[in-house]
């Protein structure tokens, strides 16, 4: 419907008339509405920076909060951002401290860069403090002057230095976000677009930030989804790499999701408590209780440690009924304190006993926290991962007449790993060192 504009020559609503000569002047009519993203951001900047009004609904809350933080640190939004690198000594220490992150991320970074080779986008990985530790090998184009300065290893792009950016917001909040054009705090970044996602370590703290950035054009694809996908994959790799002396569970409602970024992961400590969950695991099980004594695996999963250890008998995923009643598919593997991966953690010689998960299909589940008897003859003697690992090695060696090579092949570990374990137990018995 067309709304007629009042004629200023006819009197009456003269104040409503639009005078083109006043546009851009201090007394120009205040813009109340915006129809395009660029107009909404421009209106938001005017409301926030000039009028002191919170521009709710015009830009995301994460951007508004970042503007508020930056306003307390930077007063001149028109200044040139230098994008200086940290000192060589700090860079060396940063790269050394993040060696494990860079190692587990290498494969995904290569894949990202290959996928983006035909675009002007650049992949940037920072540490938890905002220092760039990896950038796309291909340099930025001539028409990307800001990106040429930014995409360099050692440059600190933390929020308190370069203002509002996607990686800066992620480092400050721990939440994935996208920052587009004039949503950046400094005017010099108004032609940038970036999307970033967090990478957390086994303690739940921020380990790094994965970012996609482009200058002088738009992404042309869903960059937020892409960066989130790869950040999740890197995070899952990091969680498993940092786990030592843990039983690692991979589970999901569909077995086809195992081995993908959508798989749920849980790390179970030697005492039978769940020490960490990835995001997918938290969505299936709920967030872990703050108190460690409330993280008992039987209460949270509905199965004791011995039952979960027996899952490693089979390569294929096995069905499991959680304490909540949800049915999932599970794979389990035991990682030793020395990092050794016992893929057949409970591949005991002889005929294996019936798995608890198989009985669950025939018997109704009891009280998950009631520590019901699962009928496992070894349950009491192998109540911890260390005890189980030792029993497994001893029984496997006995079955092969003490032949270390044959036992190692059955356990799928190196002879050196077995020798280290045996030597550690001997030293512990003699009081000369801790057990492995």
C-alpha cells in the first residue's frame, strides 16, 4: 500500500514533510527504521555511539557487549589499528605452549584451506589470548590491505587491542559468533567479515579460536556453520589427545554419526567418574555436576565401569541404554597413562562373557545409582582402569606363556609399552617408583 507524502505547500502537516536539503545536517530528521543489514548496523552505531541508546534488535547482543567493552578501552574509533606482532620471545613461548593444539588441528586446517582455495577467505587460528598461531599459507590479495596485516603468525588480535571482531568476541565470551562490516568497532575494519568458533581443552577452558575472515566482499556461503564444524572436529581431537589413563566413550543415537563432528564423547577417569564431555555429550547426558563426587559413571550413564570396559571387546558400535532411558550406540577404548591406546581393552583370552548391554535388551533396567549387580565375575577385582589394565596384561601374558611379542600383538600395543608397564609395576613393588 502506498502512503501519500504530505505536500509541504498545502499547510497542516508541514513538520512531516521531507526536506532533501536537510539530509546529512545536524537537524536532519532522525532515521527510525532500516530495511537492509547495512542500514541496521549504521542505525545501531548512531544510537550507541552518538545517542547513548542501546540498539537492541539491530545488532546481536554479543556485538553490543563488545562495543561496551571496547568503549572503555578505545575512545577514537577512527584511529589506525597497527596489527603489531608480539615479541619474538612471546611468540616462541606461545607456539611451544600450543604445540598440541597445532598438531591435532593440522589435518583440519589443511582441509579447510583446500576447500577455500578458490575464495578470498583466510583461515586464522589463535591461542586463548588472541595471538595468531596459524594462518592460511596463501597470502592475502592486494585488494585486502587490512587482511594482509592481520593474517600473520604472531599478530595479537585480542579484543582489547583491535576492537570488536569475531575471534575477539569468542576469546572474551567463549561463544561462537559472526561480525559483519560496520559491526566491527574500528572504522578501518568496516570492510571485513569474520566468523569464529571456540576450541576447548579437556579442562573445559578455552584452548584456541578458529576464524574465517574475508575483506572487501562477502563470504558467499555459511561461514559460521563451516567454522563451527571444523572447530568441533579439532576440539574432539584435542580432548582425546589430552586424555591419559582414561576410558573414552564415543556415542550417539545413530551409529552413522560416530566418527563425525556430531559424535558425543566422554572421558572416564580411573575412579569411575566422568571427567569431561564434549558439547554433543553434554546435550545427550546433560551438563556435568560441579562436584566431582556427583559424576559417578553409573549414576550418569546407568552402567558401572566394568560393564563399560567390556564394550572394548568389539570393534563395531554396540547398543546401550542410558540411565535416562535413551538408547545410543557406543564404542569404547582405553588409553593408558603413557598414552597407549588399548583398542581391545578387555579382549581376555577365552570365551567372553555376555555383555551387560546385551542383557539390558532382555532385562528391565534397575536404579542407575543403586549399583546393581551386573553379574560380572571380574567386577570387584577390576573396579578401576589401572587395575583392569594390569589384570588384562597379566592374563594375556599368561595365556601366551609369557611371550611379550605375542601378548603385544593381541593387545594391539607395542612391546615397548608392555615392557614399560611391567617395569613400572616392578619398580612400584620395590618402592623405587610409581606404577604405570
